[in-house]
């Protein structure tokens, strides 16, 4: 580097970049585990109640929503893993 100040600034910038990268990776996993999968489970429970009541159009709708949330959850997990490597 041209000076000690430049070296320190570049090191600090690298540390900030690494911190932001790690934070965004954890965020994708948090979205999957804390939001998408629990919401999918709630919709699955509602679908179970509707199966009991034999309300098939609502059951298929709820199962479709569960499928979408599960796909989104695995997508977020995959994105988080892809950001690590």
C-alpha cells in the first residue's frame, strides 16, 4: 500500500464487506427457518382441519400454499449456502 493509512482503510473496508456478507447469509437462513417453514406448517394444520370437514377446494388451495412456502424456504436455504461458498 502507499501508506499505513491506506492499508488500515482497506483492511477496515474488507472487514465491513465480510461482516455484511455473513449477515446477509444468516438472514436468508433466518427467513427460511423462522418465517417460511413455520407459516407453511400453520397452513398445513389448517388443511388438516379442512380435510376433516371434507372441504376439498379449500384443502387443495391450502396445500398449494404449503407447497409454495416450502419451495421458497428451500430456495432461501440454498441461496444462503450458495453465498457461503
